[in-house]
C-alpha cells in the first residue's frame, strides 16, 4: 500500500458539512474536474490494491465530466453505487458521509422515513463517497464527485484530501 494512509474522516454531521463548505473552490470547469479526477484516481492507487471508480458530474444536468477506474476489476455494481450516491448529494446538497452520520451511522429506514422516500429509497445511498463540489459565492453544489469501491469512510476521505489539494493549488494561482 502506501506510507501515506488516508486520514480519519470527521464523524458528526455538523463537522462534515462545515468541512464541505470550507472546501469551496475558486472555480470549477472541465479542466478542474479532470485534475480532481486524476488526483483522486492516483490517490486511490496509493491507498488500495483494490479497484474503485471515480465519477464527476455537473449538478444542473448531470453531464459527465470524468469517469475512471483506479485499477482493473470494477463491476457494473460500482456504477449503481455511483448513481445512488450522486442522487443523494444532488437532492440534499451534502455528502453521503454526512447523511450516513446524520442517520445513526447509516440507518436507512430512518433516512427513508425522514424524507418520505417510500419506494424511491433505493435511488439513494447514505454510504460515504458522494461529495458536493462547491464554488465560492455560488449557491449550492455545482457538481458531485463520487468514489465507489473502498470502505465508505475511505471513499469519502479520498475525495476530501484531493479537494484540499485542488483548492490549495487554486489559491496559489
């Protein structure tokens, strides 16, 4: 693996949402999506020998900007998780890890009941890895980045760490 493991993700809804907002980028376009996607793919390869998917799509029309596997071996089910995590981010405006921690560490029945999802509950996932991309002075997420394939806290944390790198680079420009 790596001598630089992922850090431990935050664990309360309020802390996670505050962190998400603190990671608001200065700008976000297809070049930024590509840079972020490559950062995430490379970091996934550092921390795991297993396969994972990274997917970045715009919020307004879900236009796909980036999609890649970290290693051979992903399966169609990874894309199902991507879709469900993205749906959660775009509907609620916060990460799937925040949702997971908001609902008693992933109590899907409570989540389903709270938002009156009924039979549509299967269209959403409250497992870490879906994350809103925000831009400073823009209301709401402009995109959703999703990782699927590692443990959910790792799916989440790899996005956090790579957004930190991207934001730091933008601030230096």
